C-alpha cells in the first residue's frame, strides 16, 4: 500500500515546515524558562562561593597586615625594654593601622613571654581584630565569634622578640651597686672623649657630662648634665672582670715584718731596705717587697717581659720623684692583710710604666688584691702622683678622686682602664687615647649592653 500525503486547500508541503518551526520555537521558549528557574535557584550559591572567596581574601590580607604590625611592635617593645614597653608596642601597632581599643582591635604586650630557646624574658605582642561576616554566611560559614550580636570571625597575629645585646668596652668601671658610682662636679674641662664609662649604681654629673662617648648606669644616669654624651640608665650590671687574678698572687711571709713610714715624729724612720734605689732590675715573675716602699730619688726599673712587683702591706710612695720603667712590662701588686696599712700608690711624683703585653698579668699595670678593703683609696689620682700609665689600674674597693690627666707611659701604647668601687672626677680630669689596648695586651672591661630587639618567633 502506498500512503500519500496531500496538502489541503491546494497548498504544498511548506505548511508542514511551518508547523515544525512553531513547535521548535515553543520548545525552545520552554527551555529558556527552565534555565531561568535553574539560574534563580543557583544564583545565591554561586554568589556565595564567589563572595566567600573575596571575603576570605580580605581576611588573609588583613591578617598579613596584622602580622607585620605585630612583628614591628614586638621588636619595638624588646628594643625599649623599659617599663613603657607596652605603650611602645601599642604606638607602633597604631602607626600600622591597628589601634588598641578602636575598630574592634585589641593590642596586648608581655615582657615575660617564653622564648623559643628557653627562658621567660622575651617580649610578645598579640593583635586581634573582630571582622563581621557578610557573604561567607551564604555558604554556611557561621564564624567563630560574635560582634554586636552578629556572626563574626576573629583574626589574630602574634610575634615574639628578644632584646639583642652588644658588647661595650669601658675605660672606667665603678663596681659599687648602691649610691653613686661615678660622680663629677663642676668639670667643664674634663675630657673623657673616646672613652665609655659605666656605673653599677648611679652616675651623677653636675655642670658637664665629662665628654665620655657613652655614660651607662645600672640605676640612674642623671643629675645636672648627666654623664656621657650618650646617657643610658637601667643597663645590666657589669660584674668584676678581674677578681679572678687574685688567685695567682702567691702567698709570702715577710720575715722582717712590714716597716711603715713614720706617721708621728717619734715613729722610727723607714729602714734603708725600704728606700728604693735609683736603679732596680726585676726578674721575670714575682718580686716581693715588704711594707712601705719610698722613693728618695728618681728610680728607673729594668723589667723582664713580665715582671710583678708585689708590695705586701705597704704603699709605693713616689715623694716628688719618678718611678719609670725603661724596658719590659711591669705589674705593681698590692696585697697583704686589711688593717691600718696603705695598699696604694701615693706621693706627688710620677708613675711612668707599662704593663706586660702577655702572660697571666697581660695588660695589668696596678692591681689591688680584692681582699684589701682599707687603705686602698687614691686621692687626687692623676695629679698626686702623675700617672703616665699604660694598662689597667684595678682597685675594686677603692673610692678614688680623679683630677689630673692620664697619659701613656714612655715605652707603652695608648691604653688606660680603671676599675674602682667609686670615682669622683674633678677639674681637668682626662684620659687620653686608649685605642692601643689590644696592642698593650689588655682586654678592657666589657659589658653586654642592650641593643635592638630581634624577632625569634
């Protein structure tokens, strides 16, 4: 059978095509409706995902900024290292855009944080910032805190820093831990340029700062002008760096006792054995002298490369004469027993000698046994006697008055350092160049003083 389609009304097959096109158009219109419905349903999800991405990106950038601010604030707190460290940290954070107590920001600081390497002397700074939630809620994130009753996220950053230290050498170190270790009164002509000074207690300078490059004090550096061109307070104590040398002083008993210079008319005169000759030759090592030693003329000393003149229970009285080394290196050691003895250089003459440059007593010119607590003070040191000394003058229990200039010895380098209990600097007290101490064999008194803070975590 053959099926034949006819076109009504005399038309051809174009009518069928029209019907097909109409049906297709209707179907397409129906698909657009489905897509519109699907788009309407998916739009919040799509917007939520894209919005959450943008929002978390904002959190990341904010948290990174907070971390940078915390790092800088912690370094500032550690560098400050005083009672105002927290205010310093908050001020730095505020400059970075995070002000404590504003815009939901909290900035806290501690000076007893646990250090990664141990101890609890580190400085920490923490910054927290509550940020309200917006589009991230569309994907189901509800945050970890609330802000004004609404969901929010808490961003935070923490940094830990420790104060670094720097070595600082001193040409004057006062060991007294109370009162005033370094005192200067009316010293417009004092010149300690090129010198750093340190007091383990207070430092007080009136009328002039002494010209020292740096004046440090464990307690307070103040009063009048303060001491030093740069003045620091609250620095760590510098412990006695030379007390250990006393163990090297050998025991010795003077068979004839300890003759003393006459204090009254009826007192016996010094025996001839205690009058130093005009020429002395010292062997290497320890050379012992008992009681007071007095110059009655200029004395020249020929020393070995390292000679020690050990004076037991006596002074070295220069009178008005000079005590001068012509070669080698000399350490004058005052030792014995505490009592009415004088254990120091005295007189109005001149000390002109240099310390050994090697060996046990390297760099040490004058050493008072730390067991000596009386008869150790030197009054008007630098003038009576005049000091042309290369090396260290160690008087840990002495309360000295320093008035004149200290120059290098004729045969030594430019190097001078003094360790005392306390010192008063008057008038024209000055210390000339001391940059030759390494060549003179002296390791100068050195403290580890506060430096800048360093991030440790």
